[in-house]
C-alpha cells in the first residue's frame, strides 16, 4: 500500500483497490461476530435474570425486528425497515445529537472559570469569539466579528496544525513500530 | 533483523525513485521525508537496544492510569475502557487497543472488573483477544468474562446512548477513552463527569480535544496517545522510536522556520511552497 501510494503503475493501484475491497468483505463477515456477541451477552443476562434484564429483551427484539424486516422485505422506500428507521431511529439519533448543545453549555461553564491566567485568557477569547459569531455582537462592538474571524483563522488554525503535525508524526512512528514488529501490544502480547 | 528490514525498505524505495516513470514525482518530497524519518527512528531504536538510557518526559494522564484502576478496586467498581469509535483500519484504534492491553494487565493484577464497549466488530474481536492474553499473562485466566468486551452498536449515537447508560447504571469508578472520537466525545465525557468517576482521555482528533480537556481529569493530546504504549511498556525499542520521532519533529520545526523566512523575505517563495506541498 505504501509503494502503491508512491508508484505510478496501474498494477499497484489495482492491487491496492483490491486489498481495500477484501477488507470491506471481511468487515461484513465480522459484523456477524458482533451480532452473535450482543445476542449471547443479552440472552445470558435475560436467562439469569440479572440486573436490567428487561432492557435486554427490548434490545434483542429491536435487533431482530429491524434485521428481519431488512433481510426479508428489503430496505428501500416504502418498506417497514425504512419506516422504522425514519420514524424511530432517526429521531432518537437527533435527540442524542441535540443533547450536545446542553452539554457544550455545561462543559463551557466548568471550563471557563477564571482561576488561572490560562483559564482567564481562554474565557476572554471564548467570549470574544462567541460575541463575534452572533449578530448582537456587532452592535456591542463593530469589530467583534473581525476579531473573532482573526482568532479562528490564525491562532486557532496554527495550534490545530501543530497538533496535527505532532499527531501525524506519532502515527507514522507507531506505524513503523507495527511494521517492524516492535509494537505488539495491540495483539495482546505486551 | 530490524535494521535489515529498514535498510531493505529504504533501498527498495530509493531504487523505485531512481527508475523514472515508476514513481510519482509530485510525491517525491513525501517519499524523501518518509525515508529520512524511517532512518532516524531506526537509528534511535538501535541506540536504545544497545542500552543507552533515554529520558521520556512524564505524562500525567498515563501515570494516573494505575491510580485510576487502584481507585476503582478500592471502591469495588469496574473500570470502563472505550478504545475509540473508529474501525480497526485507523491507527488511533490500534493505539487505543495497545493501551487496552496494558490497562487489562493492571485490572487483572488488581482483580478489578473491566468493561470494554466497542463500536465495530473487528476491534471487538481484537479487544477480546487482547484482554484474554493480558489476563493469561497475569495468571488470572479464570477471571476472564465473556461480557467484558461487548459489541454495543454499529452507530455512534446509539453507542453513546448505550455507554452513557452503562456509566449511569454500572457506575464505573474510572473511565478511560483512548482512540478516535467524533461527536460522541462530549456526550461520553460529560455523562461520565456527572457520575464523579476519574476520567482519562486521549485522541488525535484536534476538534474533540477541547471537549475532553474540559470534561476529563487527564487528557493525552495527539502524539501522546501514540506514545502511550511505549511509555507504559517501557521497552527500550519503543522508547527509542519516541526519540526518533522527536528529532524528526525538530527537523520539521527547523524547516518550517526556514520556510517562513524564505516566503516572508521573498527568497524563492514558489520553490519553498512547492517543496512543502503534499499531493
């Protein structure tokens, strides 16, 4: 794959694409492992009547209902699977996503306390950027949007790029360790 | 063996580069950097293997792992470990799984229950094997439970809901988040924060770091996540690679500085810009 990235041959590109396709096929089969795992664990909890066993019955019912309708009826428009997805799963996903707005507020309340110099700078910067991003900020001070844009485009991007460079080098170093067989902890060997 | 592989790799790439038409010339800068970087890392690995002592600065988040597991043991509560929400083809997931192996050893040693919810089935299979091997290495093979590693859901918000429920019901005393995270980072860390557990997080996603820093007690930033397995295992070969990586970073900083001066003062600005452009 590394040679394919730097090489020009069609054979290399074809091999690389083929390897990615094999990986998708293996991942599809691996999904069976996940279903078996979740079924086995949940069924065990129900059988032994352990804590929260009614939740596991709901989980198994939902899992096999969706899978059953999807397999036997299909997942195209007008099917039961599609109705369940659009009217139950999607609203639940949207609910979880919307909770983020409240969590951002609570995290900001905790993080932006002016207890140290760094926290104070963070608080002032956050207030300036927030005011710069809302229409009201412009009426408080006309240059808030410009200052907010400058903060987001220069210091913020510079720091993000620094983190990305460091992370990329770390990833390259770890990849090299794995290729050379030095790093084996991910296989369970310390 | 190590140096032979590295030399063969470098020679192979150089030969490929030398033969015109076989290599993409628009990626030559990346190729040269890759070769130089690999040689530097291998050099420092060899130095470490020869017994040279290497200093690695302490990482508070990793020093707190054992403390967190100890706290969970005292409270009689489990440890929750989330190896990210990426699939096995992401390097951050591999980094997270490497740390899982080391955390599983500590939980096996203290006989603390471990919960590992996983988003994708392939990391689940890897995590099961890692936990099993770690417990066997600690002589606690009989303590491995099938429900330790659980495939939770195939979608990130479902995963967040399930893991949030685990945190609120099982009340683990320690939460360790290591790997790729997206929108679920804030969900997981905020729910976890509300339970009063000690939280240690590590990710290389720059957009998610602020949420972890705000909600977690300790955070590993970017490359610290990849250094964690080397740091915790203390193997000379792995520590050597950290030194090599640091030297490569210094070279990049030096090149960036030269590039800034060159472009600012108009000394071959197009050449310098092209030199550092990735294709």
